[in-house]
C-alpha cells in the first residue's frame, strides 16, 4: 500500500523538535531548528529526504524504483523517494535517521526515554 504525504507528515512531526514550515518554494517541509529532514516536491508522490550521499548511492543502486536523484540533487546529501513504491516501515526508519542527524543530543535522549 502506498505511503501518503499525510503519513509522511505524521511520521516527521512525531519526533521532538520537528516543525512544519514552508520551503523556499512554498511547499511543506519538516525540519528541526538545525536543518531540514523531509521536503515535499511538486510531484505529489515524491519527497526529498535528507541522507548522506554514500547511503543514498547504495539505496539508489539497490532499489532504483523506490529511490533516485536528479542532477539537481547529485551533490546534495538527499534522496528522492517514490511514496507509491516505498514501504512505510523503511520510510519510518529513514526519517528517524534523518531526524537523529539533525536533532540535539537532548532531543534524542528525551525521545528514547519516552519509547
């Protein structure tokens, strides 16, 4: 079953310190005060997810129908994700990884204590 953008929103906002703000293009984006985690795209079923380039390259090679990038994102630590193709559990893990990279140690400790 396809993941919806509303589900992406709920997952992202479930982490401490994540706020929804408009991107510079006016579309929904989720970020901590430190940096962005997930951004929406003009295509309704694609999101941009923060991720180290090395990890992105592995995912794109292993699952090109789910993960990809365009020339615009080639040098940016992010991956494009097709919501119709990604498994929700995988997306939840990837959003958590992006959040952990952007969150403060205090936010991570509080979140782990509440689980």
